[in-house]
């Protein structure tokens, strides 16, 4: 079934809204959020209800935009919307920031979403790296306020270190 696309957008939406609302409860500035939308050619396929997957994704995106806190800092990045038939190298670099992260303007954001047309490749990796780079400096830190994530990262670093490899080899 074609529900996967909408489910992915909704999951990303939930992840995007949670940090902003959690920070608001603490009285801090809301987190910066970069929304990313797939506009690759496959988004023109039927979503199982008779409409293109892109239309379902746009509807989900608009629902998300409506649910964002009024003081949210939001941007929009799209991938797969520009290059069609220009070769794999060009298609794999087809990601662009449609709106920088700025105070939420629901009408402008929805207008940009409405303009998106699906036609290209699916450079999700390049787009997610670019979206991370779009975030303000505090959004790109590698530190974590989650103790479990920090512990897991330390364990992975230790396991990958050459000294750990020698210790395992001698046992």
C-alpha cells in the first residue's frame, strides 16, 4: 500500500514538532525545524486512493504547518523537483532550500509547498545532509542531552578504537 509516504511525512512531522513544543514548556526559544519534502518523480504515482503521492504529502505537510507553534522557527527544503533527465550526477544533487529557517509564516510556507512539482531523482541523503547544514549552529551540535545516546556514542567510540581491537585480539 502507498501509505508509507504519508506515514513518513507524519512521523517526521511528529519528530519536528516535539522538540519545539517541549522547549516551549521550559520557556526557551523553540527549536529550529527544517521541513524536507520528497518531490521525486515517483511522487507522481497513485497513493492508493486515486491521487498522486505528492498531493497526499502536501496535505500532510499543510496539516503539520497548521499544527506548529506560532513562534516556531521553520524552513523548507525539497528534493527531486528540479532535474528531470539531466543525468544521475545532476539528479543526485537535486536539493534546494525553498525557505530559510525563519519565524513561521504559515501562508508563505503553504504557498511554497503548493508550488512544488515532482519530476526528478530521489537524493534523500544529500537533502538530509543539506537540511542539517541549514540548521542554526546550535542545531548541528554533536552533543546530546539524552544520556542513553551519549552512553551509546561513547561505547561505539571505545569499540572502534585501535586499543580496544588489540585488547579483544589478546583474549
